[in-house]
C-alpha cells in the first residue's frame, strides 16, 4: 500500500466491539447496588456513566463517580479483592461483573473483520488502544485476537505509569510498538477523550466513530478530522486523503474479477476480453465430469497444452527412485494417465485458421441446472468477415461413458468457405518436469511410461506400458450443413493425431453444425496394489472395451445432443432437490459460488464406479497425480452420507477392497491389522516422502471415523456387518500395536505426523491420539452392537479375541491427550509449545515451496488445523470453552497453506458463535478455486474444498454434529446478514428439509418414515404422521 498512512490505531469499546453496552450494564449493576448499600438517595443513571466514567481508566471512573456523591473511601491497591471497600476493590468488583456478562457471548460489529482483512491485504498495520484492562479477553472472546498483533490496554498503561486518555501516551506507545511514526498513523475513536488524545499526539488523521451515543458534532468539536457511522467508511477516507480514486463497484471482500466472471446464481460465466489465450484456470473451472469420465474445459484451439481427458482410476505406474533407499520406503509410484482427447477442434475460414483473426466477443456459460457448457464467440477474419461460433459440450451425469460436443459456425456478413476439424489428440501425458525442483501438488511425469495405442476407423484403444491397464475410446460425428450428403472425413496423421474434417461453402446466416459423440471405457481392477514389478493387472485383449465404447458412442449419436441434455436436466433436478443450499440474504456471488461447489461434488461422484474413490482433484485435472488421500473421508464423504448414502457406501467399499494391500503394508511397517496408504490409486503406498506420507498414520482413524459416521447417519447395519466391522477391527489392531502404555500409565503414540504437515514425525500428536482413541473404542462398541449371530461370524472371520477387544478399550481409555495449564490448551504434540515461534514475512507463497522442511519443523507454525480439527470432529468430547481457547491459540499460528484449513476454522468458530470470523474463513474457502487462492487450481479443482463448503455451511452455520452425540444435533448460528438458509439432509433413509432463520428452525419431512435429532438441545422426533415441525431459539421463545 503506497500511502502516507502505515497504521491504524483503534479504540476497542464502541469501535470494534459493542462492549460499551456490556461495560455500561456492569457499571449499572455495580453502582446501583453499592449506592443503595451506602444509603445514597440519588440513584445511579446513564447520565452518570457518560459524565464520570466513559473513556476513563476503571479506577479513575470509580473515583469520579464516588466524588460526585460525596463518598470518600481509601484508594487501595490494584490487587484488592472485589469485596474490598476501596476504589480499587470496587473497580475489580465491576470487572468481575463485566467478565460474567462477557461470558454470555459478544460479537464484533458486522463490518469489523472485513475492514481488518482489507487493511491487512493493503499492508496497513493495526493496533488496539483501550483504557479497559479486559482488552485481551474481549479480543479473544470475539475472535479478533488473531487480527491484532499489538494491544495497549489499561494493564500496560498502569505498568508503564502512563496517564489515560485524553493524554496521547497510550496511542504513542502503540505506534512505537508497531514501529510507526505518529504522523503516519490514523487514530479511530468513539469517545471525546479518545479523539482529544489523537489530536494531542500529532497523529496523521483522527477519525471519530458515531455509533449514536456521543454525536458527530461533539466528536468534531473534540478535534476529529472526519466522523463516520460505520468502519467501512474509514477505508474510503484513508484512500481519498492520499489522493486515490475510491473504487465503489467492487467490495474488498470479493476476490473475483467480475468484469471477467459476472455473477449468476445458477451459472458460472466467463466473458473473454482481448486476445484469446490458453487459460488452464478456465479449463479447470469449466471442467465437466461424472466421477468416472472427466474432460477439462476449453475447446478450439488450445486443448493440446495439457492432457484434458481422464478416467477415474486409470493410471500409469513407475519405480520410485530414492537417492538413499531404506526398508519400507514406497517403491511403486502412480500417476493418473491422460487419454486421447476427442473434443478439441479447429476452424478455418477461407483457408485461414479462425483464431488468427480478432476475437470481438466471447462468452462461456456452465449451467448448473443442465450440466451443459455453452460458448459463443464472435470472430472477425483478416478479410473482415464476422463469424459466430457456438459450442455446446456435456459429459453425461446419467451415463458413465458418454460425452458430446456440438460446434456450429455461422458467417454473418457474406458466404465463406468453412472447414471444421475435430482433433483426437494422443500424445500428451500429464505431469511436471522432474529434473528440477518439483511442486508436490502437481502430477509426476512418467518418462518411460504412457500409452501403447491401437487404431481403428472410429476408435483408439491401448494399454499403459507399465501398469498394463487397458482402455478404449470411440466416437461418431454428425454433420448438418447447407449442402447435401455432408459428412466428416477421418484420417490419421503421422504424429498419431486423428482428424475428422468437414468443409464446404456456407452462405450468409447459414449454419454448419458438427456434433461429436464420444464414449470411453477402461479396465477396472480392485485397489489391491501390485504383486511385483509395476503391473497392476495382466495385459488383456481390448476388443471387449472397443466394442462397448463403439456401441455406446453409437447410442449417444442416435439419441442426439438435445435428448442427452434432456436426460441431464432430469438427473440434475433430482440431484439439486437434496444437494441445493439456498442462502437468502447472502450476496448473489456467494450463492453462485456455493452452487458451483455443490455442482463439482456432482461431477466427481455421479457415476462413481466400483473399485474407485474420489481423488483430491476428482477427474478435473492431473494435480496430486490423481491420488486419493484422507480428505475424501473427512471432507467429502460427509456430504454424501447426508445426501446420497449409496455413494458414501461406495467410497467405503473402495477402502474395504483395499484391505489386502493395507494388511501387507502393516506387515512391512511392523504393526498389526491394516495400515492404509497415505496417497494411492491402486492400494499401494505412493508417497515417496515418509515424514508427510506414511508417518500420517491418522488415515486409519480417518477411514474408521467415516465408517462410523456413515453407519450412524444411514442406519446401514448390513454394511457394518459385512464390511465396516472389518475396517474398524483392522485399524483398531494397528493402533493397539503402534502405541504403548508408558510408565506414567498413559497410552502413547510416537513418531507420527498429524494433519499439520509443518510438524512432522512427532510424539503424541493430539489429533492422531484423539482419533486413535475414537477408533479403538468405536471398534469395540460396533462389534458389541452386532446381533449375536452376526457378531460371531465377524469374530470367526477376523479371529477376534475377547482379550483383544478389552485391550482396545484399555488403550483408548489410557490415551495421552496432553493439557497445558499455563496456556489452557491441548499441545499439538509433546514438544510443540517448546518450539521457537515463527516470525512471519510478507511473502504469500506457501512455506513448503520456500523453506527446507527442517526449518519449518523446528518452529511453532501450522500448515492447517490440527488440534482444532480433532475438536470439530469429536465435538461432544470438548466444552465450548476448550474449543474457543484452542482456536484462539492455534489460529494465529495457522498459515492456511493447505486448502483443508479454512473449512475446519470456519466450522469451529461458527459453532462458538463468532460469526464474522467464521464468515471471513468461509469466503476464503468459497473462492479457493474460483479466485485461485493457492495458485494451483490450473491442475484441477480442490474437491475437499467443495466438500468443505458444505461442511462450513452445515457443520458450521447450521451447527450439525453427529458422532460423539447420541443422535444428530443442530445448533444453528447464521451470520447477521443472512436471513435464511435452506438445505436437505437424509437421516436413516428419511429425507428432511431444513429452513433455518435466526429465530426458528422448520423441519419438513419430504420422504421416508421418520427420524430423530436434536435442535438447540430440544429432541425432535418426526414420524410418518408428521410432515413438519418448528423449533424456536430457546431464548427467543
């Protein structure tokens, strides 16, 4: 920020937080009672507060009020008990009353978090200067402590021997601690004494805040340069005072360029500006998929830049080469393999490529209700002919294999010789150059891998060279042209590309339309790793795949594009009935981004096939090499558990099928049971860096947690008996053998890494221990819950002994969950609080791309939430006070370098009632990909972030909790600007619709026999005789 102002010094009460009313109530309670006890006839009034107390340090306020009533008592000491009849005793008594009132909860003014974020973004430092001795407590209670590094309160001024306001000394001290000269700082005050202090200190600008108490005229008379009624206005004043033009058309909180991406609540729209260029971000944002097949966005003429078509689970393998090998290191790498891409095309007009002309207009729309991307571009050729090109594209959400793209060309000014060429591109594979520094978020390139291809007239098939997985793709082209017997001529080029060319004379305002129908099939194998070498399977004849693909493409062609779209609309209508989250009162841009996120969850799951799961990037790109991690179970599966239980079960079926490979991995790592791979496609561990890979044993507990959550929400006891119990038992066995009961009587787990990858290979990671405890106890409880005959089968199948089950309970009950009395928090690990604090800098790039891991590991710094995530998932095991204290401690240390951090921070802080802080995190999360906040959306969407949006809304603002509670529980807290949120949940097969406002929750039973849950602590049971019930907020009933 190039400004004459480098810092803003805020008063607290009445400026950032409406604590003035709480203070006023505390003073009223104190003096009303005290004056009555002293036999003083003249009662205490609000006028007394403004005359003798407001703006003064606490003890001086007491003295002034007592003097007004002619009461003389000793001054006392600041350490006097609240019961002492001294000035200090009364002041401390008032503080006790204030803190009691504060515990009832308080939020900052609605605009505060946005203003602080905007100042931080522009590089302006901030501090709080308050006469109150409770400043730090208030900042923690409101969640603002993380935003404000310097606080000068009544305690500090007393220690330093500084006079209170209207003396400027406290403000001068704050500026000095920020390292800013007074004339470079702005003072923001709501009290007369504070404004006078700002003027007396020679500060560059003094702004008064009129919240309706003192009045603008009085603030100006005291010396205010400007007076505002809302803190949002100070941003404009600061910018205007330094001669900047204030932009009023783009709120600071909106990180998206709305001239490029305008808002529509049911569409993602991009308006192309200037010369058309390759844009991998747009290719991600406009990707289309169905959980099996994925095709990246964008068409002519830039699709050759990177692999653009993928099938879930279709991958190549390679040998991981370690500079120094060791026993147990991962040895088989896996990376998603791009397939021949058949939707790219090129257009020539009068023999010249159209993209060599000038793009006059361009607009692309992805409609969430149809699943169709429509692009309309107006070109002007070098011969000044205007040509309109319209493209429609879809990947079928109702069929795993089919896709279609339709291209129409219309000359607008005169006849033109038009040639359209569909290109089936075969050469590219995803991945990054492996010769230099690599971004671990990108895909690996397999130099000796790739595809062996076989060509037929209208199809291509082949195999991965190493994994031996086979595939086939086929296409059919339809041509509608002004001339008779129009068709496409297909031929293969020497470089392996296949082109289908249609050409002819198209008259003015006539239309040439070429539609391509595609189908993709790939070999499916269980995720059970590799037996030896790199082969996942034996190489098989692909004739069956070719035949299936050919027939599927022919069926699609017979249906036609409009019929495919009609079926797509029907599928999406059913999807949106349960998946839509409508937020009344939120900005339209927020509603758009929420629906884009929910649409992405449809695209990664609609046709999810057996033996596959949902990868970190889905089928939208090659990021993270197409691997599946823990975030599928923790951040994505909950959405499906509550909206589409069958898909949630399919995700868990993938993990159950992986058990043989997980058992082998456990043997290698010398533990019992099963150890799931940290990152994988085929069941084999693919993480070459064990400190942030294999050491994350918590993945076992994450999967077990997902099993327990699915069973609780769905009531699917059959799954528990057939598959779920196997996962719970084998993971519990792993934990019991990994840890040990020490001499102190506690169960310890050493040398592990929790979700925070900036603290690696540590002892007693809190998240790991808490989740392992849950895992072992849940395995014992789940086994006990099975009917006797079913339990006996599980006992025999898994060779379970009573002693083993008792040991799980004993280990879980003795689990070390550390507590620190000094900070009143749970340490993230055994040594975390003893590490050196990290000194932040202004570089926004992730630390993992700028520092050696050892540099990061030796500091108190977090990549993402760890302790806070454990408290969110196991909410019922912690008090609200514990959650708030741990959030306040760890939040300032959390960099957010992981996209998985924001949903946890949002959900946790929303549950504790700090709506503005929660909303700030929610907006960060919401625009993870739409604003490319982490700089890697070009290689695919962050699926966990889209699931995280659902969690932030439903677990955060709607307050949904399940595991560690007897039945699902809701305790909604909506942001003040939101009027209503409507969403659906499926509980035990019953479809419920929730309409949440600030005062009441309305639950409608749409389908099913009934369900039980609690709302604001009140038990609600809907049965087949009830269609609706209302629950009011307890304190408003």
